[in-house]
C-alpha cells in the first residue's frame, strides 16, 4: 500500500463530489441537494447516520427528467437490462451474415479437430499470423468463446451465438450504471469500503442512452461483433478494478492497493486479446487517476509553466510518489503488452489495399488529413443521428475530399468547433465538477477511438460502426450532462423530459428495425443500397447472394454495377467471370479474368478460374500454366490441384492426374470430387485393386458421403462381372465389362462377398441420396447380373422415373424385359 496527501478527517475518501449548492429557504428538496446517508440505498446508515453527503449537481438538474427521489440499485439494473434486451432480442434467430461466414462457419479453429493451442498462433479468421495474407487481428479469446459456442450447441447453430451476444450487451449496459456513477458522481467510499453512488439519476439516464443506441446493432446482431463486446466488457472491468485500488484510506491520507492496479493491467491485456481497442483502457485509467484521484488542474499547471512560477516546484503532484508510481506501472504494463503483441503479430503490420481505406493511400498529406478528419465527423454523426447505418462504408461509399472547395469541409469545421469548445470548457472552467465530467466524457470519446483513427497505423476500413461501441460511452456522458445543463437553465422542464423520452423511444424502434435487417444477408445488403448506393461492395454482396440462390441473371446485373463503380474490383470480376463461364460465354469470361490477374497478379482464384476457361476452350497449355501460377501464389490450393487433375485426365496423362488429385486430398481430406475421380480413373484403367483401396481410404475419411459409397460399390460389383456401369458426372461414362473366362473357385467366394458389400453400399448411398437416378440404375444392374429379375425390374423403373433419359438404364431395362418375356415363353 502507498499513501497520498493528507485529507481532513471530515472529508470523504476518493474524488470530489461537486460544488455545494443550496435552494431557497435554506433547505434541500428531497433527492436534489444533500443526501443523508441513512436514506442512500447503497450506504451504511448504522455507522454514518448523522453524516450528510453532497449529491452530484448533474443529478439535481435531472429532477424533472427522472422525478423519482430514490432509485434502488436493483431496480435501475433491471430496467437497463430489460430495455437493452428488448432492443436487440429480435436478432436472436438471425442467420450467419457477412463476416460471420469467414470468422465462424469457415474458421477451422472452431472445430474439435483443431488443437486449442493453434488459436494462439492464428488470427481472427483462422489464418496463421506469420502468413503474408494474415489480417493480423489477434483475438484468441473471442475465437475461444466461438469454439465453446460451437461445442455446446453441437454445430453451427446461429441461435446460441446470437443469444450470447445479446446477453453480453445486456451485461455491459448494466455494468455501465457503475461506470457512469463514478464519472458523474466521483469516486467516494464509506468507511467500510462501499462505493457511494452520488449520481443515481444521471448514471441511469446515461446507461439507458447507451443501452438503446442503434449504432451498437452491428456489434450485437453481427456475431463477429462479439470481439467488441468482450473487449468492452474487460475494458470496463479494468477501469472498475482500477477504481477499487482507492477504496481504503485512513486519517493520514489516501492509500491505494498495488494489487488492484496490477489486476487492472492484467484485465487490459485480456481485453486486448478480445479486441485490439482493449489496451486503451490504460490510457483512460491514467487520465482518471490524474484528474479525479490526484485532482490535477491542467490549466493551472500550464499557466504556471508559461509564467515560470516557482510555486510549481511545490505542486503536490510532483511530490506525489503514489501517482508517479501508478503512472509507471500503467506505462510499463502497456509497453510490455504492446511489445508482446507486436512480437506475436510477426513484427509486421497487416497489408491493406486501396479499396479498404483509400484516404490512407493518398499521396498528399493534406488530402489524407482532411479525409481522416471527415471520417471522424462521420463517426460523430453516427452517434448523434444513428439513422443511416451500413454494414460496410468502403468501396466508394465515401468519395475522397480532394479540395477545400468541397462542401463537406463544413462537417470538419463543425466537428472541431464542438471539440475545441468542449476542450476549452473542460480545461478552463472554474467548476471542478464540470471540468471532471467534460474531461472524462471526452476521454471516453477519444481514447478508445485512437486505434481506429489512422494516426498510428493504417486501418482496413473507412468507417466502422463497431469501433464506436466504446466511444459511445463518452457520447452518452456528454449527452446526459448536456440535458442536465438544459434542464437547469430552462423553464420548460417538461419539454426536456419529453425530448429525452422521445430519443429513447426512437432509438429503441431504430434498434429493433435494424436488428431485423441483420437477420439475413439479403435484408442486410439491400438495406445498404439506400445509404451507400455508390458502394461497389454492396452491389457485389447482393450479386453474390443472388448467385448462391441460383438467380444468375440478376447476379450478373449487380456484378456489372460493382465493376462499373470500381473498375479495379477484382473479386467482382472473378465472380462475374465464373457465372459467364457457366453460361458458356467464354470470351467475356476470359477477358474479365485476364483483367483481374493483370490488376492483381497474385490473385490465385482468378488464375485458377482463367485456367478453367482456357481448358474449356481446349487451350490446354495455357490452362496448365494458369493452374500452376495459381498454385505458385497459393501453395495449399486443393481445388486448383483438382482442376489440374481434370486437365491431365483430358490430356490422357493418368499418372499426372492421379498425382494432382492425391495432392488435393492431402490438402483437403474431405475433397469428395478428387476422391471420386481417382477411383473412377483407376477403375477405367483396369487397376481395380488400387481403385478399391482408394475407395476404402476415402470412405474412412468421409464415411457418410454417398458419392464415395456409389463409386466403391461400382468397383466391388465388378467381382460379379455385371455388364454395364454408370459413373458419376465427373466422367459420365458407361463402360462395358465382359470377362472371357471364369475366375478360380476361391475367387468366386471373394467375388460373392464383394458383390454383397456392393449391394449394401448401393442401398446406403440410395438412403443418403434418394433422388440419384444412376444409383438405382447401377443397383438394378447388380440384381440383373445376379438373376434377381424382380428387384432389377423394380430399381430400373425407379431410375427411369427419376431420369427417363438416364444413359444405359433404358437399354438395360429393355434387355431385362426381353429376358423376362423369353423366360415366360419357355415356361409356357
């Protein structure tokens, strides 16, 4: 423990509670000026019964907004929890949308087969941090919660993921009551170490503003927003832990607990492992310590320094060893955490492209500065008027400001006019209470936003609603304080109360409607068209969503618009080229894909798709070169090896084809198409033993895949020498089989066993995929060869009912009918 400057025995421990104030008649109105401890819900009346404490002045000003005299803590917490739940409960049954697909559904770190230890070496999207393509977003604790969600819910069921996010936001909103009570009422404790809430009304109102703010929808309704929620939770716990360090004192002075300071630093590290913003709590703790705990007057110190006042040497904070010690701990802890984070990241920043953050690529520092400040003003506007919300603000959504004649410069001027005015009030006001609230409000508004400001490093977005989850706390402080000032200086108290209630209700309605837009991708993407019609990514995502649903015509329209808005949008070109390839419009597909790889030479997917188009045009040499170029830029590319194998099969190079497909299955053991093609190629080339071995190996890795069952059943069925086989669409061949001699007796027994196993596999494949006509057709052939004509006839008819044009089936069925007619004639 360390001690600070002495306090008079009659003074409360902790921070100042505000100025004294009185009312006409010399008496205080209930709940307005002085609060007797025996009536305070969280005070200890038995020991301090005769003592009176000053309520925060901002609370008195809100009497007409929240007229209740005493608000029990549990009632306030229940109210905040209920309101926040109502706002976002509508998102509980939403789908995985937008970034959820990459961070959760396609993230192997969530699956049981991935060791938990790998989470500490991968980024948020499951890529290795050492990879050049890594996003460098290191959030292992957030991924760990996703993994627990996946395990407990038994798979990718979005309901459980959404429920956790909703509960997290409700918990944070409730926790905000304690945070706001400190920001508004100061840090004061009773003799038994219980913290007093001297601003119950203002803290409740600010917590309600926070709970219902629509800008939080992305963090709550979007599952990947859990990173921000967890980061905010541990940020607040770190701050409250730091406040706990000052709960003990004696008559000689205020003491602090080193344990709680160190625990606060540890919690900041935990916050950073959830979201990078978490580290900024150390900066806010330092500001809080200097202004609230040590009561530094920045303006007074600046004036003394300017006038070289000798009394500066006798200033308490210079002699205050406790403050300097705590600042040293905070700085050392923060530096250590940042260093470790830098080492884990691979000592290199992430690489972003111009479309992610165009202002950061501007050559002129002046242009960059103007646009950065314009982005700040947009973030401020989202806090003030959260009506125009968008899941993505990049890709031309916000055109660059390139000259001072752009009318949007007004937004910059308005922002800095307000900020400078608030800063001047925070520094120059003679009211200590006002200085403290404004400074802490601005601190919460600015400090957590610094990592997203582009001041220290380039970020991968223009504007992101999720990054202002924490800064919105500062906005709620300033908004609540502003309403308190208005209520104090105006006679229209009811109008102020109606305005406050109106804001809360409007924000609640906006939260509910916005949650509905986040329920599925179609609603989410289309909601962005009215906000950012110039955003190429919006059109791209709508097109991708339509393509996934099979509406290629509409998808092409949106992809073309995305390319028109951003002529360098290589992903839109790639997807558009794919659709055109499927529609056999090969010429335009090749032009788009060639342009894509010209713009981005390391775009492996575009190289592979270009190879597919060239293969379709029978330009095999160019196709092979394109495939190998794709593999050059993405070494672990199973789909490209699969397509390379198909090329070699077309060129009648079976060994090369087998090697390519074997590489595909090595990189992706569940690659069904590669396994099937290996089995079929080995079967076609007469290597039945190898085909059987490959089939059994595939079935061990993918035991429930019906296409593997079908291919292996075909191979095993040849032990019975049945005549006609149908193969999967990878080759779509009908291969005649005729042996010229009978096998030895011991092989007949083996053949019989394999035929029975073939039958079992056919039946299992049919059960898994009852609509595959060729499955029934080949099982009918097996029964046909066995002489079980009734079953053969049954399955031939089912096959033809599903596909009347099934190759070979109708011919075999006619053979069976002639055989049955012949048998009937002979019997007669």
